[in-house]
C-alpha cells in the first residue's frame, strides 16, 4: 500500500472533518469522566474487542454469541447510559459545550495522608460529641460527578473546622453530604441516592440510607454521624459498620485511601508528594 499517495490525497476538508470528529469524541469522554458510565464504557469496549479476537482465535461459538448480541447492542446502550445521555443533552442545552478548559490546571497540591485523615476524624468526633448529624463521602475510583452536580461546589482544603462549620444546623450547606475527592472538599449539600435494601433496620433514618445508597452505587466510603445518638457509622460496598471509635475510623480511612491508589504506602511516597517535589525542583532550575 502506498501510504505517501494516501496522505497526498488528503484534502483540507478531510482534515477539518477529522478534527471535528476528534473534538466530539474528546468532549464525549470529558462528559463521561468522573461518572460510573466511564467504567461501563470500558467494559463494553472490552466486549466489542472480543468479537474480532474470537474470530481470529477460531472460537466460533463465542463469536456467534457475540455477533447475535450485537443486534440488541444499541438498545442496551440506551438503557444503560440513560442517565449519562440525559446529562449530556442537558449539558449541551445549557450551551456549555465549549466551557470546559482543554487542559486542567494545578490546584496547589494535596495535603498529606495523615493530615487528611486527622482532619476528617477530628471533625467526625467533634460532631458526634455535639450530636450534630453529618454525612461525608470519600470518593474511590468511581466518579461522583452526578452527586457533586446536586450540591454546591467548594474545591477547598479539608480542615476539621470547615467540616464542622458545614454541618452546623441552620447553615446554608448543612443539609446534605460533603464529597471529598483527591484529598479536597469538592462539594457540600449534595443529594445521595437512597438505598433500596428492604432489610435495613427501621431505626436508621434518611442519612444512613443515603450512605448505604451511595456505597451500593459506587466504591466510595461514607462516614455518617447520627444526630439522635451521636454514633459514628461507616459504609462501603453496601455494608455498614456502626458505633466506630476514633482509632477504627482512622485505620479504615487510611487503608481505604491507600487501597484506592490516592496515596502511596507512606506519607513521603504518595503520588502527590512526588509531583510537588518534582514541581519545586523544576521551579528552582528555571530560576
């Protein structure tokens, strides 16, 4: 095949056409970023890749099954991605298609693992002591953009004082959940999906059902403070651990943040510390 001849036949119109399609794909991926749909999209991509691979490997039964499944594939996409498709259409309808920046900017780094855990734990214990209800969601690998969009965006450093102040009764942001992503408070007053589990104890209120609901729909960890009893509970993967003390809270949070790859095995080895060290070295060299 004469590749030079192919490139010579490419016109300006072809370049514009390719650029427009590439931009549409890029914006579509940006809409999927930070949502559960991204994981679903990856799974569907793997299944689609199996169709030609099964044919090449002469796995005729698997190839036949996958090809028949393709007949209902587009209906399947509409059903599975219905929330994301609606969100995308709303996004376009608000004329925000070109609003996101092409490149992300540095937000100034992230506090250390010990500082983050200590701040959340201190705020949780203080709220429990005062019998003030609270709901804190710590993001895992699954995006929580749908939840963040229901609240008020903050993008601030996590401090115990700020968390306590958010949940003080009768303040603008006290009703709802605080979402923490990548070591920062992303949003407050967020609405979480309620759990549909009918086996939940009747003594648990909306706050605890919301904590279970988000843990069923994502891999996030949620901390709940009961305003009636002051008890501290934690939910993950649809399971709730109740009546936790300070040491248990810190241990579970630390293990979760390390497990999700947000932090390394130690404070000095975490990813963000390395990024900040590299940036400081680069700035010194530039000077």
